[in-house]
C-alpha cells in the first residue's frame, strides 16, 4: 500500500467519518452552544480533510483554503457568542 | 396657384387645431373679444370650401396627399368630392353659427376659452374625417371627434351626471372607434391600400375576400355607435348634458353623422351586398321607429330632440341600406334637411332654456310674445321638419317615400315604417318648435327678454334656409347633391329636385303624414306620467343592460384581480413555479432520452459520499428545524460542505470564497436574529404536504435537466484559450483570477458595484428613519 | 463583549490579519486569493476588533468612515480600467503592464490595481454592513 | 518604541515566511508593509510587550507541547473507554498575572491544554474561572496551574 | 477608436455614481453632479445612436480580448435606442428627484443609487455576453431594492418583500438557464451562443433553456402569470422611483426577452405560440386590474402590465413589422410611463393623496398644468395621433395576418380599458369638484412651493411630454428607427457578423 | 459523483423553494440562499467537474502541463456568489427592518399593498 | 523516511480529530465538549498540517502551514473561552456529576459583570 493509498483510502474516510460523528452531535444539540462548537470543530476537521487531500492530489494550493478556513471559522464562533450574550442581556 | 390651394386643405384642417392651441395660451386674455372673433374661423373655412363648389359641381374630385408616416402607409390624403363637400360646408357653416351663438349663450362663463378650444378641435377633427382619403387618417380624426365630444359633454364637469354621460359616450363611441380601427386595418390589408380612392378599383377583391363579413361588421360597429343606432343609441340622450351649442353642433348636426358619412363613404367600396343592405335597412328601420316612438314619452325638450335625432339618423342609415339611387339621393338631401331644422330646434331650445330656465315642455307656452324672432325660427324649423310645402323638408320627405316605394317586394312595409316615423318626427318637431310659443304665456315667463341677436339670429338663418332651399332647390341641386350622389357611385341619371311633382301617391303620403302628425300633436299631450310610464320599462332598455353589464364586468374584474393578486407571497411563488414546472416538464417529457452515460461520471468515493450526505441532512435540518439559530448554524454546515465539494473538484478560489461568504452570512443573520420573534410554524399539515410535493417536483425537474445536459457533449473553446493565454498575455497563473480581473474583468467590476449598492442599502435601511418632520 | 482575553487577542490578530489580507490580495494572480478574499480577511480583522473593543474604538482606529472605501475602491478600479484608453487607445479594461516583474507580486499592471480596487471596496462594504447592523442591534 | 520596532520586525518575518521569498526586496517590502499596518492600527493603543527572551520561550514551547500531548492522552483515554473517570467542575483560580497580555496568554494556554477551559476572567482581573475535567482536589489543581503555566509564563513575559 | 463610444454611457454613469458617493455629505453637490451628469449622459447617448445609425452595429471587446473570449459590448440600433431612452428618462427623473425627493432620502444615497441603476440599465442594454447580462441585471435589481426601500416605511417594506423575493427568484432562474446554456455550449458570448445553440441536436434541451429564459425574464418584464410583484410594489416608493421603475425597469425584461428570442432561440413555433398566449393574457389581466383600482399609482401599475402585453405580443408575432411595432411601443412606453408616474407625483404634491375618491378639482384650479398632464395620458391611451397609437397599427395588422382574432380582441380590449380608465381618472381627478381634505402636517403642497421647486417638478414632465408629442407626430422617424431595429433583430446574422466577424 | 451532485442540486432547489413557500420571512430568506447555492452548484456541475486539478498554471511553466478543471464556471460562480452575498445581506437587513415596522415575521400579514384601495 | 514521518503525523493527527469527534458525541455536558474539542482538534490538525509540510517540503508551504497552526493556536482557545462563557450566560447546566461550580452567582445578570469575590475570601 502506498502512502497515497493509505491517506486516500484510510485516513480521508476516517476524517470524513469524524465529520459525520460531529454532525450527529450538531443535529442532537441540545443547546445552540453545542451546535456552535460542533460547527467550529467541523471546520477544523475540514481543514484536516483539505490538508490530506492536498497531499494525495499533490496540490499545495489547497492548503491556502485551509488557511482561510482557520482564519474565518473563529469569527463565526465570536459572532455566535456575541449574539448569545446580547440576547441574554436583553431578556 | 392650384398647389397652394390644395395645400390649404391641410392648413384648413389644421386651422382648428391651431386655433385651440392658441386659445390654451392666449384664451384667458381674450375672453371678452374672443367670442365673436372665434366665429370668424369657421366662417373663413366655410367660404373657403364654398370656393370649391364650382369645381366640384363640374365633376372634379380634388385630392392631395401629404406624407405623414409613409412607413406605416399612413398619409394625410385628402379628397374633396360631393359628399365631402356637403359635410364640410355643414361642419363649417353650422359651426360658424354655433360659434357665434355660443358667444352669447356662454357669455361670461369662466371657461369660455376652453369651450372654444374644444369646439375648434372638434371642428378640425370632423373636417379631417370627411376629407380623409386615407382610412387610417380617417380613423385618427374619427377618434379625435370622440375625444373632443368627451370634453364637451363633460363641460359642466362639476356635475356627476355630466361626467357620467361623458364617460358613457366615450365608452360607446370609443368602442366603435376601436372596431373601426380593426376594420380599416383589415380592409387595408385585404385591399392592399389604405386609400379609399384606390380601393374602388379592388371592390371585387374585397367582396370576395374571406374577411368581407368581418370588415363590414366592424365598420358597422363603428358607424352604429357613432351614429347612435339601436341598440347603441342611449349615449346620445345622455350627451345632452352638454351645453346646448354642443348638442346642436355635435350631437345632431355633425358628429353623429360621421357614422352616416362612413357608411356613405364605404358604400361604393363595400356596398351592394345582401349583408350590407339588409343589415342597414333593419338597423336603420328599427332605430328610426324605436326612437321616434320614444319621443312621445319625453317632456324635456332636449330629450325629445335627442330621440328625434336618433330617429333621423335611423332614417339615414335606412336610406343608405336601401342603396338605390333614389335612396342615396334622399339620404344626401335629408342630411341637409335634418341639419338645418334640427340645429335650429336645438338652438331655439337653448334660447328657451337660457331665458326661462326650464326645458320642460309641459311648462312652456306662449313664448312668442316675448321671443318673437325665436318663435319664427322655431316654427319655420317645425314646418321643414314636418315636411310641409314649400319647405326643404317637404323635398326630403318626398324623396324618402320615393325611395321606399320603389324598393321591390318590401316597398309597402318599408313605406309604412317611413310614414310612421315621419308622423312621430313631425309630432316631435311641433313639440319643440311650436308648442313653447303657442298658447297663453305663463306669468312666470312674462319677464323673459329676447337675448342678444347673436343667439336668435343663427337659428333664424338656419330656419330661413330650410324654407329658401325648399323654394329654390336648384341652389344645391347641381352644386352639392348631384356631385354627392355621383361620389356615392350612382352616376346614372341626372337629378332633378323639384317641389312640385304633381298629384301622385307620394303627395298623398306626404299629406297623410302631415295630417296624422298634426292630429297627433293636438291630441297627445306630453306629460310626466308618460315619461314615468316608460321609465318602468327601463330595466330592459339597452342602456340599463349595458350599465348592468358594465357593473357586472367591474365585479368580474375585481374578482379576477383579487384572485390573481391576492397578497400572499407564497401563492405567487407557487404559481410561478407551477407555470415553470408545467412548461419545462412538458418539454422535457417530450424530448428526454433518459439515457445517462454513467461511465463518463467520476467514481464515488467514501469521503465525497459522506460530505454529500452531511450536506443533504444539513439541508433537511435547515428546513425542518424549529430553531432559527439552529437553521442558521446548519447553513454554515451546508456552506462548509459545499466548500469541500469545491475543494474536491479543483476549485480552490471558489472554496475560499464560498466559505468566507457563508460565514459572513451566518454572522449577519446572527446579528440580526435576536430581535426577531420566534420561528412559528404557521401553515398546517396539508399545506406543507402540498408545498412539499411541488418543491420535490421542481427539484426533480432540475435534477433531470442537469443529467440531460450532462449527457450532451460539451467542449468549451474558452477554456483552452484562457489556458493558453492566461500567463502569456494576461501575466497570471491562477486562471480563475485572471478571468476575474482580466478576461471577464467587467463582471467583477460590476460585482463590486453590486456590493457597494447593497452596503448603501443596508446603511440607509437601518439608519434612515422617516419622522413626521422629515417625512414630507 | 467585555473580555480582556478577546480584546488582547484581537489586538494581535488585527495586524496579523491585515498583513495576511494583503498577502492574499497580492498573490491572487498566481495562486488562490485575490482582492475579494483579501478584502474579506481585512474586514474580519476590524470586525474582530470591533467585537472585542466596541464599535467606537474601531471607528476611531479607522479615522475615516469605512463607507468611503467603496467609492475609493471603485475609483481605483475605474482608473485602472480607463488607463488603457488614455495610455494606448486600447479598449476599456485592457491589461497594460510594466516591463519588469516584482517579487511576490509578479508583474505590475492595471489588473493589479483593479484587484486593489476590489480589495478596498470589499473592505468598505463588509465593514459598512457589519458596523451598521451592530450599531442598530 | 522598542516593542513597536520588535513588532515590526516580527511582522516582517511573518511576511517573509508567508511569501517564502527571502529576497532583500521582499524584506524591505515586508518591513514597509508591516510598518504601515502598525501605523494604521496604532491609533489609541497602549504599549505592548513582545517576546523578549528567546530561549525561555523555546523551552516554554516544549513544556507546553509536552503538557498538551500528555493531557490529550488522558482525555483520549477517558473519551474512548466506556466509563467516565472525570470529576469536572468550575474552579476559581486567583491570578498573579497582571497585564492583558499575561492574563490572555495564560488563559489561552490553559484552554489549549486538554481537560481545562478558561471560562472567564473577573472584571477586576484577579481571578480566572477555569472549567476542568479532573478536580478531585481543588487546591492541588490551582497549585498545578500557578506553579506550572503561570510561573513559567510570567518568567518569560516579565 | 470610434468603438470606445459604446462604453461611454456605462463609464459616464459609473463615474457619476462614484462622484456622488464621494460627495455623500453634501446634497447640494450631489444634485449638481446628478443633473449635470444626466445631461452629459444624454449627449453621449445621442452621440452613440447617431454613430450607430451611420456606421452600423458597433462592438468593443472589453479588455481587448477577441470575441467570444472576453466580454463584448455591442451597440446595435436596438441597444443604442434603449440607451438613449434611459438617458432621456434618466434626465427627467434626475431633475424630478431633485424637486420631489425628501432631503432625508437624499442624505442616504438616493442619487448615487439612482445612477447605479442607470449604470445597470446601460450595461444590460449594451452587453453582448449572457453572463455579463446577468451581472447587469443584478446591479439593476439591487439598486431598485435600495430605491424601493429607502425610507423604510411600512408599505414600502411590505411591497419590497414581494418585489425582492420574486425578482431574486427570477435571477435564480436566469442563472439556472445560464448554467444549462454553458453546459450545452461552453460559451457565454451571445453571438457565439446563437451559432452554437443552432447546432445542438437535442432540441428539447434547447427549448427548456429557452423556457427558463422566458420565465426568468418574464418575471422581470411582468408578464402573465409572473407579474405579481409589480402591483404589490410599484406604487409604494416615492413617485420619482416609481417613474424610473415604471418607465425603465420592466422594459429591461422586455429588452432581454426580445434580445434572447431574436438572437439565440430563433424559430421555435411552440415558444412563439406560448409567448402570444401569454401576451394576450397579460393584456387582459393588466386591463382588468387597472379597472379595479382607486389609487392612481396602482392604476398606472396595472396599466404597465397591460402594455407590457402589447410589447410581448410584438415579439410573439415574430415578424419584422411586429418586432418593429414592439420596439416602437417600447420607445413610446418608456417615455410615457416615466412621465405618468411623475404626473402621479405632481398630483400627489398638489393634493396629498393618490386616492381617486379624494382627488378632484385639479382642472379647474390648474388648467395649464392639467393640459400638460393630459399629454402623457393621451399618449398612454394611444389616442391618435399620440404616440401609443402607431405601434398598434402593425400589431393588429400582423395579428390579422396570422388570422389570430383573439389577439386583435385582446389588443382592442386593452386599448379600450386604458381609454376608459384614463377617462375615468380624468373625470375623477381633474373634473370632479375637489373635496376639502384635511391638511397634512409638514406636507409641502405644490401651492406653497417656491417657483424653482415648481420648475423642478413640472420641467421634467414638460420635457417628456414634448418627447411624447414628438414620438406621436414625428412617428415616421421613430418608425424608421423601429424598422431598422426590427430588420437587424430578425436577421441575427448581422449581429453575429458584427461580434464575431463571421 | 455527477449523479449524486445532480440529486443534491435538485434537493437544494426543492428545499429552497419549500422554504420560500413558508410564511416566515426568515425562512424565505434562507430559502433564497439555498436556491442560489443550488444554482451555483448547477453551474459547477454542468460546466463539467474535474477532480484534483485546479486551474492554476504550475510554477516555472507558461502553460498547463496536465489536465486542469475548467476555470470558466468557477469564475462565474465566484461572481454569482459574491453578488448573492450582496443581495443576501440586504435581505437579512430587510427582515430586521420589516420586523421593526410591520411587527411580525409572518408574511401573510404583509399584504396591505395588494389590497384594493 | 519522509513517507514514514508523513504517515505517522497524518495518522496521529487523524486519530486526534477522530477522538475529538467521539468526545463531542460522548461528553455529557457542553463545557466538557468544549474542553475536549479545543485540544484534540487543535493538536490533530497541527499534526496533519505538519504532515503536509513535510510532504511538500517547500519553504513557502511550510511557512504557510506554520501560519495556519499559529492561527489555530491563537484563535481556538479564545473561541473556546467565548463560547464557554456564553454557555454559562444562557444557563447551560453543568453535568450532574460535576463536583464544584465556583462561578455560580458571580455574574451580574444584567451587565454580565463578573465578580472575583476575592476580598470576601480574604476577610
Ligand atoms: Na472514559
Ligand atoms: Na483546555
């Protein structure tokens, strides 16, 4: 088994499976915070998927996407926190 | 010299328009002097047209064409022949008198200038109608007469009845106008020309055409509405809401005769067929009898005159329907006869109304003592109307009987109808012209004064003419009547207008008519009771039916509009989608092969399937979750999954952008959401199922469409070109970016413009608060 | 949000992200990135700052209302688009280039200025939108 | 001034690393760029301290990586085995760290370490509330943090 | 290069919008820029159409990339005409805006967005690239969203929600159609597409694509049964906005329909029949709607729909004369509808209401003004020889030529209802004795305006009225233009030749 | 994969439409977003998809050495995405404003402009 | 050699990510889930990215990888802090077997001001 096959046929599916697991938590919730956390984690896992994918395709370009994901994902969490705090204050 | 004269014909028509435009701007400053001066316009035109009479009498037909919209085949083609001349003289001549009359009648009225303006437009338009050779330009002028009529009927527009009548008249004549438009366009197409003169040579082609019936019906529609034929007659009594000069000029002497003119004009082109003749005879006869009977039941002078006018118009249509030379001759003569006496009677009525303040015939009597010249005019007109020799009316009546008596098998029936009509018309004329002046003067009217000569002279002139022509018919015989009859296509024998034909059947019939009519006048007394009696039948009157139809139609339009535009956005969306689904679905089902080339598709891999799976569940979750926030977060998941798909399929820039934008959207949502109320599930189960089915069908359609397209070959020459030139010419290696900033830079340019506008929108939508202070 | 952790982090993230954004902007012609994503990252930097320090502080930092970046960016892009007309009588938006390439950025040409215009507009737009919403929230 | 210069150099290095080009021109460009950025954003910001002691920093990084790895294994074990051994709770940890930078770094490092999560800092900055998975002994837990992360961190920063 | 002029109408509006944004804080300067710029824009458009008339179709390849690789801009007679009309209508509205729009609205970007809208319109008319057309459409709709919501009053918002949703929906369908088109041909240049679509064997897909375009553009053009957004929204914004919308916006949809169905999807009888049926229903539905309304702005809105039917009818008939008639009608309609809503605005300014029940007495009080307002009303009805009359001649004739009497009936019905509705409007609004209405606080009645303000309001109406009169009385020139357009459109080889050189 | 994507796109269209048919303004906007995602993916799919070969010319080369994905649909989608972002952000604010002035999220209560007057 | 390094890093990283995923599924309360995710995922992604860096062994790519890791290290704990704090605000309950909650009652309801209560302790 080559490194390519290993990454492509074993690790990539495992990461995708992790995504599914995370997504199950996303669906279950129960609180919105759980969803926000899982969303964040989904993105992080996505970065992993992209990194592995870039190795298997020999395309470093994809790492740039990982970079953007890493940067921007954070803002989502911040915004949700901001929202939750404000909503809570208003109530 | 000749040429300049010809040109004048266009200018002659334009004069009226120019006159009224002039009034728009200068009218206010001319009010006092205006009135008399205005009358010079029609007078000048009358003289101008009179100048042609000699040449017309010599059998000349004067025609001149000015190009207007040649690419549509529309010219200002004018023809002056016998028929046109009669009408032109009537229009300008009576116009002159009415203009003068108005000066006194509406003296000091604040909107006198407007009134003259409308009259000017009307006169010009009417001249346009009767002079046009090009049927499109005829239509143009025809419509203008309807419009000016609308403004004149509604002149006293502060009264609701007046406005209503104006709209009703416009609705009826407007409908007719549109029928005429269709008619002339089809006719023009069939004949291959819009020129009436040129059509004469293709008479057979037209008659044999499959569209002949349609053309004739359309033209009838126009003529009948304009000339107030049964059952379209009812707008005319309503139109009497207009000031009397208008009733005189438009609704008795000229405009209503436009329909008659139209029929006459088209007689040589379309006439002499069973359809043409029978329809006109039936409609004309019905109208003349029906309207004549109606005069009995009226007490308002103008009402009486209105119905008698309708009846007279019926007579004219009837005569054109007979279509024999006799009949057409009679028609030509009767037009003049009627114009003279009816105009007189209207003007007289106007004076009575103006001076006594009432038009109620049951109250009017003895006015000869205070309004002698008016009484003379009235009585003279009544005489001509009655056809008592030696009036012009007598001539006319003779010719009518002449025509009916010689009309083959139906001669007896038609003659009887004509007699009945004439008897009733006589009665009506006596009521209007004699009744107010005879008998004892009620005390209330003792202080009535004779108005300015401007008012009584015009009717007197007209009435006198009605007698004079009767005495000397040769005045008009050669110069007007003969050319007119020739123009109608009857070039047979020479015409002789004589007062005295010796003792014959016709004379007997005339005598009978006069006798019975006079008897009727002495026996019958118009009364409110009679009027009330006929009012009981109103529910089946054409007007009521039309109004009911209009009302029902209004209801119908409210119903349909309310049905279509019901206010529910989701319904709008459904309709549009349904429409799309049906159309595309139909086409797809008809043409789809359902053969997909699976081999060309890329292989499924675990991670892709899982990504798609997450996305599908994410979408479903977005749709069905009860929490808005969860839905928004789920959209984040969907966005991420899409980004991953873009990654898998070689679109790094897309993945980046999709992801960043999705995050941004989620943030915006989150920032906005917390002020909103909870997600409510408004719709019930059934609705959801229905919507669900529609949505699924729509989605399936898109899927099938996508697969269909994928099974077609595609080779993009763009791709290769970009690949080759991206670096060499555009100096970039990220081809997507090169496309964005260079090959298709304008797209990107406008994309940022869109963003800018959106930002302005957001800014102003949230920041701008219209307060009561800055609201207006 | 009153948390020093976020505030401190954002102080350091701000320059870092801005730097990064320019990096993304300039390399767009060669690798994924470009004015749009670059602009987004720059605006995220400021948005973070605003979340942490309050809008007023961020606005003070910017000195100018971010909205003005929109016409500025559009103007830069327009001038880049117009330059070929004036310089060489070529059609609108035709790329014109300096002869020598620069490191990182590569060839300097009108397309680059166009991308800078995009960058500015995107910053202006994102900030205007987010700031406005936050203010009226 | 000095710290600003340092920041400038640091950002320049980041730029050079990002672009991967060590040409002189790129250094100059990176320097100017960083300078501009710092100038743009420096409005209204107080002095801030950057890394002064490189060696300590490096040793700290290794210490942190070790902690990270160790704790990860612990948590991993708990996650994958059916039974939970954890005793979670929120603990109030008094702070010696004073500046924003110190507190933030400390809190973040605590959060990054598995099993612990900095929830919030009190408004008077005296206390850090930490959620932890294993607080069988509260005092021991607090001591662990103060002796471990906080002490080492402050050594670097001060 | 003489071809530069093709892009000038776009560039001028773009620069105007930018300048206006820079002068955000000064309404005074904005007004000056907008007015001056609109005049320049008109001059440029006149220059463009004259050049096109003399030189034939002009093309310019933006970015210098030969077609079909770059985005081509094409000024044929049709496009140049539309650009000119935009400039004319734009000039009027720009002045009318200055006279009627609230300061508060002007402070929040009304004028820049208005010019962005004109930018979008010019772009949409001139582009020769289907995706680029999509982008211009988006400029148009986003500007229109902003304009329609600016001020954010209740009815504006309610109308805007529908307007927004259905228009975005139309864009999605448009995009879907582009996807299919690219999937089938791998091209975006419209001339190139014309060639490639003709070569596709699967006519069914070709037809489905065409239907998608029909629906996408049909929504924007407000044809039956896709027009719901229009009656819901067009009466809600200030009259200056309704004027641009009523005059120009729906016409972009019509433009796109005509363009696509004369250039790319040619000769599909099934589609032509569908278009004819829709045209008939559009006329009737619009007419029925107009009959039911009492708010004059709503009456005008429904009349827009009704008359869109006329234009679509011309397309469906698909003969040179019919297309020319549709073009003539477009020309007439843009001027008249713009003016109509301005007239509505003037009436509102005089009395402070749009309701026919409350209005009245305007003719007695303002005779000259009323006569001025009657010009657009007459033109709208097409009372001969006013401008709306001429195109109907060909429409009826061409309908007759295919023996479709239903169409003739629909045309006559639409005309009749228009006539009736306008007559009623005249009677109610102008003739009827004016009621005494409660005075609205802070409302600046026409009476109380300064003379300059009055000129700013009446001037544009007068300007457009003159143009309407010219269209009516100088119909020959307009017909010549329309016929030239019709000829060019019906021979799509000319367009293809101009763009691709083959 | 194309088959799966086609179904996915269909689902996006279907769910987008379904959301638009609800009465909530928020759902409506979400529906529009789903729809435009669907349209973007449709362009992507119909432009034919290629795996793992981004259209970026390798360093040290003037040309592609290998197969590459069609960059045109990508560029189109990019433009479309950004444009929809503009529209979406406006739409989201519209919701806010609508709730402020109409005081409801229920679309069925926003039909005063369609009423006869 | 490098293949082995790459394989090892990638495997470890993947396992940590998987661990985080399982943790998120299994952990009984929100705070614990936050706790688990921040670390495991950060480490996991760092390792995977490291593998990529080794694979491409190019200075510009390595530095990019470092940049990503730096970003994650910077942002992940801040995010965890923010969301954890927010959970407390909105009243997400601790797991019932939690042993201590020092934060209870320390937030002022309206302003979210957080007390240290240290003075009280010293007293
Ligand atoms: Na365990
Ligand atoms: Na931790």
